C-alpha cells in the first residue's frame, strides 16, 4: 500500500482532516499535523513534510490557507518538487512533466470537492520521464 504523507497549518486543518479520511480508504496515511485549528506556523509543517518525503522517497500533500507559503517552504529542500495546484490540469502537468512529489493546496482557495478532484488526478498521474527527466536533473544540480 502506497504511503501518502499529509501536513497542514491551522488554516487548512479542516481540509486535511477530510482528505485524510478519504485517503485512508486506499493509502497508508502519515499525518504530521497540525492537530487543531489553533494558530501555528506553516514553515514548521512544510519542513516536516519535506524531510519526511525525502527520507521515505514518497509523496506528500501539504496544505495552508493559500498554498503559497507552504509551497515556498517545501521547495527550499533539494529533491523536493512541490507544486501549488489550483485545478486538475495543474495537478496533471505537475506529475507528467515535473514529477512533483509534494502537492501543495490552499484550504481557503479551493472547495473540498475541488481539492478531492485535484488530489485524485495528482495521485493517479505518472511521470512521463524522457526529456522531462533531463529538466528534473537540472533542477537538482
């Protein structure tokens, strides 16, 4: 069973919890928090998920209010390709061409229905490789 790592700040706690319930039907879910709507700092959760994805060679989903802050934080780690996705096409292309390993979402920017669709596309799209692998290699230098 594939492992999916989740993390969010307080602004997207509710969406993370709903997403966790959905994903647990098909995936092993590792929830790094936060564990309530009490205010926390998104960089801490971005750091947690980036480190966990890198050490496990897995994939993760990170959420904050807009998705912007957490995406900036996760992308500070060499080997992380965090993609802020607002729709299904973003999710598809982030996997096909960029082999994204952390999906970043904004709890205040998308409805739960939209988040579910974005996540489904992201989880079920494979990396194309080929010329795109050359570009991935260039990013990690």
